[in-house]
């Protein structure tokens, strides 16, 4: 597939910035879409070797129809990472679900009027997970599975924001697949459904307090907060491996119109993270919790297909925790 210029939405975020760097390292030209001019400038300035290969567009409201029309001009492919994530909501439908739907519609509509060949969308394991499905017997989630949550359940006032967020990922992804069926655009589609994503950052963040949601949980452990966070699902992926999966999904012609669930074969718990910190960092001893927490190995998630079809090999949980915590520790020291 002949791709040389890629639009990345959410380019100044945790996952998006890693994807930008992977694309640049492969010699591709990148246009980043972001809401923040200051973050765009910060990312651009931090990559002096790529000034001729990197540009940004500022899009204040990703939901509006037409906002991507100019941004996709001359673009060969799109990686759509941006999505609303907040658990501080009073209206699940209007604050989580409709914005996610509108963001997908906006980028697909714009791409259908340009020369885009492929769109890769960051969905989530939240669009796969069925909370009512219990072990035993042992089972493994695959890309064929869908969260059975209904729209009416997701928007109900009694539904928690966590559950509504899962709905927003499911319905946004379904919107993309339905768009393909209904409109028959010139591009094909790949969706990526990762679980918890941890790892070092390359996006503009200066304080540990401003780390993304998943990494904040690891830093709270490192900072000595007790008790340990609840491990909702035992599946995870390093952000660098996830970025690699996105890029491979973009450049491999044969994977068009497929759905993937990238995930490390190694299950995790927050106790495992604490143990890594206690073993690897002298400063963690006496500070990090030694509370016990069981690792749930009663069910699985298929990450092997991503290795087979996209060539992605997974880092160890130890490497991921060490790399992130080392970086966050330096950020803490520098912000004092």
C-alpha cells in the first residue's frame, strides 16, 4: 500500500504521540491533529530532526462535521486516536457517547471526500469485554467478541461513567463499520482494541500529576498510596507495542477491514507492579505497598493474532513498569 503522508488525530496525547514517532522513524510524513496549539508547538520543537516531515493542525472541536475537510487534503491514510475520556460526567450520552460517535463520523466523512486509502481507529478492549461472562470454564476473548451493552443501558442515568465509557468505545467503533457498509467509501478500515495501556511518555507532560489515566495508577503505587488500585481486567499492553500495532495495521495491505486485540500474553495485577518497583528501586522500599493482590488468570485475551499478522512482539511487564516509573520519578524531581 503506497502511503507517505498520515494524519494522526489525538497526536499530542499518550498513544498518539508514540504513533507519531513510529511513523516518523519509518520515514513517513505526519500531520498531527490536536486541540492544543501549545502542545503542538512543544512536540514540534522536541523533534528538530523531523521539522520537514511533521506539521500540525489545530482542531478545537473534533465532533463538528467539516472540521477535518482541510486536514485530510493530500493525506494517504488516517490513524484516529482521539476520543473523549472522562469519568466526571453528569450526562453519559451527551458527554461521552455522542462526542465519540460524532468524532468518528467527522473524520470518516472528511476522508471519504479526499484520497485517503486506509483508516486505522483506536477502539478499546472495552468494546470487546462482556462483564456477564464468567469463568470457569476458561475462555479467551478475541476480535470476534463484542461488549453486549445496549445503547439504552449506556445512557441510563443510573449507569456509571466507567460503563458508559465502555459503551462509547463500542458504539463509536460500530459507527465506523456501519459507515463502511452504508457508504462504500474508497478507503478500508482497521480497528485496534487494546486493554490497559502503560509505558513511557513522549507527549508534552511536565508534571507527574498530569500523566494519562493508566500511568497515573502506576505512579500512585510508586508514590506510596494505599490501598493498591483495583485491577479491573488483567490484560495490558506497552504503549510502544500498541503504537507499533497501529503502524503495522496501516502499512500492511492484507489486513484491511480487520479488527485486532493487541495484548501481552502476561496477565498483570497492581501487586505485580508494586513488586517490580520494590525489586528495582531502592527508594521504593518502605514506601510502596506490599499488599497482596491475586492475578486473575481465569480467562484470556488473544494477543497472538497481532504477533502473527502484524509482527508485533510484546515487552515484559517489568520493562514497562521500570521505564515508566523511572521517567516519572525524574519528572517528580524536576518539578520540585
